[in-house]
C-alpha cells in the first residue's frame, strides 16, 4: 500500500490540496453564498464542498460545489417556484433527478445537459402518470400508467 499522499501519476497529494474553509460572501450584484470554499494558488475564492447560493431575484441553489460550479447532488429552486433536485455536472442537470414544474407537473428520471433524456416518469397536472423514454421535450411511445 502506498504511503499517504503518494499515488498514481497526476493525482493531487493529500498535503497539496487547499484547505476547505467556510464563510459567507456577498457579491457586487447582490448574490449571497454561504458555505465551503477554498483559496486558489492565485488567491481567488472558489466554491467547493457544501454551500448555498441565493440571488436577489430568488434563485437558490443548495448543494455540492466543485471547481466553483454546481457539481454533485443539489437542489435548485427557481423564482417561479419550479424545483430541480438531483445530480449536477458543471452547472447543468445531469444524471438522475426530479423536476417539479411551476404548474406542479413532475418529471422523475434521467437528465443530460439540462434535458430530459432516457427513461423517466412524467406526472401531469391531473396526477396522471406517463412513463417511457424521453428525448428533450419529445417522448414518443409514452405509456399511461393506469391506476385502479
């Protein structure tokens, strides 16, 4: 077993990682971030770890950050009331998630780069459930789930 901090080529050794700090920042545009961060080698602040970012308009992200982007599990609430809860990659819905539309319709399933992609289930505003393969906003061959 390699010594602590040793490892494969290209890996960052444990002692080389910037320490995780915690704080509150208010940006010039009025945005507010509270959570974990690191200071980069050039002295910049980079959101990393768990944190919440809120805009004056009411957009709120609460979740994991990496490389100053939404990465990992999180919840994004829009000012119109719509909510996405699931996986993020580089600020985009990517992976398994749930999107609740402002009209309370719900999509549970897979997302790729902010688009519904792959198997999922859509619950419409009348609480009827549809399931199948989704591709963006298209879903040819959806099946209706009959509840009796």
